[in-house]
């Protein structure tokens, strides 16, 4: 629908906004500042940490604290 995520007013007073993704689906709502922060996070393209990038990662750990 869109070529990039957009911030649109959710109500006529302009106090609440909505962030929509490229497909037109609502990603989040809130004040203008909240929506701008969400847009920043979306644009940053954050990816999850990869286990291969962390050589000291153990996959067989049950808990960090002994009970």
C-alpha cells in the first residue's frame, strides 16, 4: 500500500497518532513522540543477536541461578 512506514493522525484533534507499515497494517499507536521513536526503531533495522557471533554462548545452560 505504502512504500515506507508512515505516521498518520488517529483522531481529529491530533493528539493520538498511528504508525502503519508498508502493507498498511497498524504497528502501534500513541503520541507523536512515541510514534517517531517507533519509526526510528523500524528504520534502524535491528536484527536479533546470532549465536554464531557469540563464541562463549552455551546452549546447554538451564538457569543462571542455582536453586
